[in-house]
């Protein structure tokens, strides 16, 4: 497979880091398999000096001023890119008016379902050293509904919620087996979610001074997975709801009102920070039209940083004014069409991470009432959409890289009683 220009790295990838002190972003096997060392972009010595003033927190006033200036300056593209659709149709085009009530996307476990889950758990525990799969966690009746949820996620509206599990009914080890077993019917392969190789990521406030959870989050995807699974172990006393929006609906509004921003989003020149790894950054697009589908894949933190814990790495390119407007436009259009799903303890939510954006509300913990979600990155080899080459590289790093160790942390890793940040996001 010859190298292509849909993902590029700086020519002198070690010029910004001491090669003896940094981790390799890609394992040797992946570098060889995808010929990544042949992909170089000669821009590190000629990087522009001025970049857009944009941060992780979305500033509506700056966005509106930037948008007004660009429109008044003129010269913007008036059509979508060549061969791209002018309007998307299908079940992935939705907004808050589409769903009359939550029963359209929530599956409520019956008593019979719960008994079948317990039987599957007992069956699995009778095996010797087997991985949790559909075969080793048999759900002959519930499995039929889970198969439909899989279809809804990959080929329908793009998300579903399973409700009715009681986390208090199981030991921690058994609870983990239960949500792994259920999730295997939607997508069986699990991915490494950080450089360390964490297979289970705990979405939890680390300490009382961790202020990032007191704010609403901007819309994003988890970047490197086809299905995002979130299991709700416990809830905050206030806030913290999960909010979803269809990127296909966002696309349609952009195509009708600002097609120039689709051009910006689809150019492979967005600088993704690898946070002190080698290479220090890479470039690719945020939006793709591939195999007759629109895909979005981006994390705002990787494009602008998230101070104070993860500021943008020094010495790497920032966003242009056009990119800053496009990134914020996605957020505000998504917010216009969002749906706010309720959350209950024990919920399992599955989200098509290639097409559905998500964010969460600010929240407040109090004593034993604290928000704690378990995140899984899942891949279904049969149902996953076809991916452009640069995303295949990213998926391989998460789901196929056996050169990194896997860690299964049933509880958040701690040191001296304090929850640790074991590593940043894998992408």
C-alpha cells in the first residue's frame, strides 16, 4: 500500500523533542505496516507565527465575530466539495423533534433478561481463562434484541441505551464481566484507550480541585473507535447528563448555509497534538466523505489543548482562523439540534462514534453521590463503516497493536489514595 497524503507528519519529527525522552506514538509494527516513516510534511521549519485565538472552552462571542468577519470578507466557496452530497437523508438525520419519547431508543431489561444475564455470567465463570465474547457469554433471547441494537448503532439512528442493570447486585468483578458480555453483542473487539494500554477508562472527577468537571463540555467524538460504550456506575447529585447530536444533521445545515466550512473541515491539514510523543503532531481532516457516508472524527483537546492539565504542546502549529470558525460552528450547530438523554445508574449507552457527536453537562458531586462512568472503545469488524486510510491507521493503533500491554483497571488507579491520570487519550 503506497503512502497517501490523507495523514502527514512533520519532516523533522524529532526536532521538537529529545528522542531519548519521548515515547513513540506508533509502535514499530504499525510504522512498518502502514509505511508511516514515508509520510512527511515539510512545515515544521516554516510554521506560521500567528494562529487563531481559540481555547477548549467554547466562546460564542469570538465565534460570532470570526464568522461575521469571514462572511463580510467574501471569497468563500458556495458549493460543497466536488462529488460530496448537498443533502444527507436517512435515520442518522435527526434532531430533538424526531423522538417523541425515550422509549424509541431505550431498551428496558425485563426480569427474564436479567435472569439470562445471570445464567450467562455463571456459564462464563465455569470456563477456564476464556475471553468475554458472544460465545462465552451466551444470551440466546436477549441477544436477539442486542443484535437489533447493533444494527441501530451502525445502520440506524446511531445510538441506543440499555436500562435496568443494578450495579449493586454484583461484585465488581462480576459487574465488569456483565457489561463486557452485553457489549460484545454490539461490538466484540475492545481497544486500548491511551498510550499505556488501558482497556477500561474511568470517567470520574479525580479530586475536589479538578475543576474541569464543573463546566459543560464541547461537542466532540472519541476520535478512535466505531462504537463508544459508556456504563454508568453511579450518578452525580446534580447535572452530568449525556447529550447527543447527529453530525449528519450538522452536515446538512453547513451544506445549506456555509458550504465553505465543509471544505475547511475536509482538508487534511488540521494539526493534532500527540502530547510529547514522537511525532509531536500529525495532520489529517476532521470530516470525510467515504463509501457514500459522511464521517466525523475529532477531539477538541487534541486541536487546542485543555489547560491546565493538558495545555497545547509548545512549538507545534495551531489552528487557522478558518479552522477555528469551523470547529466552533460544528459545536453550535450540534447544540442547536441536540437531544438530552436521561441517565440512570446501570445504564449502558452505545454511540456510533463515526456519526454522532456527544458532550456532557456540568455536574456536582456530593459525598456518596458522584458521577462515575466506565468507557469502552469497541470495534465490530463486520458492521464498522469502511474507513479512509488515515482512520484505518488510527483504528489499527487502538484495536490491533499487540506491541503495547493491555491493562484492565476495574477501579481507577490511585496513588496515596488519589485517583491518578494514568495517561492521555490514545489519539
